[in-house]
C-alpha cells in the first residue's frame, strides 16, 4: 500500500510539473512549438538538403532553367545559384519571385536549414 501511495504522489508531481510547463508555453500554435523542438538544423551539409534541391531542379537544371543563372541540380550549381542572391528571397517569399512557383512556400524548417547551411559556408559533406 505504501508503494502505491508513493507511486501516486510521484505521478501527481510529474503531471503537475508538465502541466505547468506546457501551460506556460508562449507558442501561438503547434507548428511553432514543434519547429523549435523537432527541426534539426545542426551541422547541415548539402547532402542533407538534396531532398529540397532535387525538387527545385525539376524547373532549374543545367539542361533547362526558367531563370538563367539559377540551376539546382548539383552542389556547384546550387552554390552558384544561391550566391546570386535570388534564391533565398524567392523561397522565403520576400522577393519578386515566389518559389516554388505556383506552390505554397517551403516549410519554415526547410528554409531554416537552408539558411543555416548558407551561414555555415555551404559545406558539401
């Protein structure tokens, strides 16, 4: 019986702590909360971002591009394209072009990963 009471008291303390912690959260919505805790943007290298850039390459590749100077089909071309200063404003929807064209803005986590990668000097591996 004593073990059961200790178990219940321990659980009440834990539940109270987490309830107080979560109720003091200042995030306006679940996406903001999850982004800060789930978006892994540490030590990002090019290979971590190829899932994003490969989609970009469907319209921006060495063989064909809608915007001269913006090619996204390999490391060197992505790096050159980003150095034009046109890519980041386009994916953030803050520049004259909104990419991906005709689609919603990339998830904030993907944009954050790209920004972290750029700020780290765009490492390949």
